[in-house]
């Protein structure tokens, strides 16, 4: 049975994540999380992922890897990452 993906990426987003990852070959992917702040009370964060933790969600598409912090899953569930 296929596992439900927390989020999806458009082709443009996957391409951009691959470009970002190529700038740091030691990174396992791009980590997405949330922190307190902003108008709605939460802000998204992005950083290099140097390891994958036990409860992280990993979204992979066309060579791009986004690692979703477990605390961000409920905020990102069902979203689509895009890049313009």
C-alpha cells in the first residue's frame, strides 16, 4: 500500500530544490519546519538537512528531497510546494 505524502511538489519546485541541494552536496535535503511568528502565528522555516530524524516525513520527487519536521506536518498536510 502506498504511503500518503504530507505534501507534493510541482516540477518547478522539485527543480529548485535540486538546484539548492546541488549547492551543498553534503546535505541530505531541504528541511521544512515551522516556528512561532508572523501574522497567523506561525512562520515556515527552511534549512539544510544533515540527518533524517526518526519521526521526520520525507518527500522525494525527481531527485529532490524535502524533509518535513514532525511539528510542521499538521500545517503542511495536503499542501503543494511551488516555485516561481
